[in-house]
């Protein structure tokens, strides 16, 4: 899979995740059904959802920069380092999703974070030079 294709798929996933978190923040989705059922109040939910929205927005910005770098055929080690960190973040989140109380979060969350981790690996790995 090409890095550009991996980026486009990851943009789509992160866009859906942003919408999901906005729905939780606006209480369209009950907060007790997410975060492995560990949130105890609306205040906790607002803190965690705001943080999640900021992190996802930051990831989209970094990935957009990477996308533009690929178009210009340039590389930036700091951007690549961030993407490696995202890969680890998604891998750890995958493990966390395995302990979710909700079957939907267990199945869908695990699938999305594992897929995102793999996509970050594809995006960040060095190209083999012939």
C-alpha cells in the first residue's frame, strides 16, 4: 500500500472519529457507553472528549503536513517521529479497547485503532532505496 493511500484512509478514519467524539461531547451518544465505561460524570466526559478532539485534530494536521511532503518529495524527521508516536499511541489504545465493557467499543474500537496503528507504520516507515 502506498503512503498516500494510507494517509487518505487515515484521514477518513480520523474524520469519523472526530464526529464520534463531537457526538459524545454534545451528549448525542451516552458517555457511559464509551471510554471502557470508566467515566463517572459529565465533567470527566467533557475533559476527556475535549482532549481527544484536540489530539485527533493535531494528528490530522501532522498527517496533512506529511501528505504535502509526499507531494513535494521531501521528508521531515520530526513529522515522521510524530507518526511513529501515533503508531504507538494507537497500538496502546488497541490494548485498552480489548478491556471495553461495550461489545461495540471492543470490536469497532479495536479494529479502528489496530488499523490506524498499521496505517501509521506504513506512512512512517522508510522507503527501501533500490
